[in-house]
C-alpha cells in the first residue's frame, strides 16, 4: 500500500509540515524545525518521516533526526575520510535506518560507496560489480529501493535485501542528458 503521508521540509528556513491525505485533519502544521547543528545544512535526505542531514561547520557530523519528537542521533564518521550523503532509508516497522554515502580518503580522490546501518552500528563499503557510476548524483529512495540514473542504465539497490541491479535505459536514451 502506498503512503499518502508526505512532508514539506525547508532546511534553509528551518520549518517543516506533515500531512496524511487518507485521514481527515491528520497533519502537523508548519512549525520551526530544531535541527541539531552549528552551521547551515549542507546535505539533506529524508524518508518515512525521519531526516538525515549534515551541516557545514559542525565537525562534519551526520545527524538522523525525528522532526516531530526533536530527537536526534549522531552517526559515527569513518576516520580519515570525507563523504557526501547520497541516500537515506528508514524502516518504521523495525526502527532501523540506513545511510548511503560516497566516501573517500582525504589524501586521494578514489571513492567508494559506503552504507551505515543502524542495525549493525557501523559503515561498510559496497563493491557494486558492473556499476561504473559515471555520475555520482543523489539516489532517490522510493519505498525500500534506492535509484540512481547513470548514462546507460538506472541503478537499483534494495535497502532491505541489499541486492543491486542495473535496469537498462530505453534504446537511444541517456541518463546524462
């Protein structure tokens, strides 16, 4: 069953609103969002009502927060690495979440895709096999699957089973146009 609940989040104005279309008057009005941060939001992703963000000048931490309860946790970093948040997934039935990020050693430009899982409590790298990942753009999370458009295919990663696959682009189409 698809969710009819959606969120409107403005990280720049620090406000949010939630609305459920299937229930009359089921909403949380637009209100101030208290993100734990010392600087402006640099990277942002949300899924199933939780938010994952990183700020510019707070020591480069990644935060996962619940905007309704105003609770947050700090995800441990990989020592000696920089990173860019690519995707975020939250499973409301198990209360576990996963964060995808491009990671690279600070002294090199070689990067790898890593995933943090709250179920195991640490980061692990992923070897994506045939994925060339020409374009390191953001992943889009729909239900439990992350997608990313590449030049010749759409990448698909099932966050529950951690299975990867490549979906070919239609003939004559390019994902980089």
